[in-house]
C-alpha cells in the first residue's frame, strides 16, 4: 500500500472531474515538494490523490502537463489587468490597492512559495517548462500590462518615471518578500504586513500624477 504524509494512502473514491483535477494538482505539488520534480512519478501523484494511473491520464497526459498547470494556476494573475480600470475613470489609489492586495495574496500564498522552491531546486529539469510558460502566458500578459501603462502615462493618468517605463519593476518589492519567505520558511506576518503597506505607499508616491 502506498503512503501519504501520515503513512496512509487516500482511499480512491468517485469524484467530479473538477475535484479530481484539483486533487491531482494538490497531490503533485506535495509530491514535487517532498521528493523533487525529477523523482516524482505519475503513479505517486495519482496514489497521493487517491486515484489510479488511468485516473491521472484521464486529465493530464504527463507529469510535465501537471507542472505547467500548476504554473498557470498559482503564478498567473487571476484577475483582469487592474490598470485598465484607470482608463474607465477608477482613481489611481483604488487601482493600486487592488493590484497590491491581489499580488501579495497570490505570490505569498503557501502553494506559490512551494512551487517557487521546486522551480529553484529542480531548475535544470523544469527550466524548459518554466520558459515555455513565460513565453506563452506570463510574457504576453506583461506586454499587455505595459501597453496599458504607456497609454495611461500618455493621457496623464499616471506619472512618467523609470518605473512606468519598465513596469515589471512595480512588483520588485514583492519578489523580495517571496525570496525571504522561501529562505526563512516562516515569514513574520507583521513584517509582511508592514512591507506590504510600504510597497503600497511607494506606488502611491511614484504613480499618482
């Protein structure tokens, strides 16, 4: 009998397709974290999710496909590009608040931090998958974001400065906190909250026209 973290295999049971996909993604993240991407197997992921190998293959063609799905679910903005709201007349501070709150909730979540650790630990093996995700998903999103920022600057809705010219810099303070979370394991919530608020105030200062 296979084992989960408590030494027991989840009993296989009938589940809706959406639930099976969620179970497989959760199981894959745990398996990648516990044993590394290269050592993880389809069989182990399926067993941890309480499914058979055929149950796995009914939803994903490979371990690589599961990893790419994790990238898409955990490290891709789940919301409409927030800066487009500026063109609809939403105040700058309100847009900044939404950007900060969503970004910190997403990138500092335990699942996102775990996935980032896997990407670093097994970099040589997962690099092609990460690069494909960057080219096909993240890169296009960031280009659209930069186009929106450029339009807002041209209309006087945002202040022109080095940050707006290369807007990926706007997320840099959050990347720093994500690195701290990976290194220190248990980030101090109060420190995260203070850093988050300082990041918010920095964007107010740099972006309000």
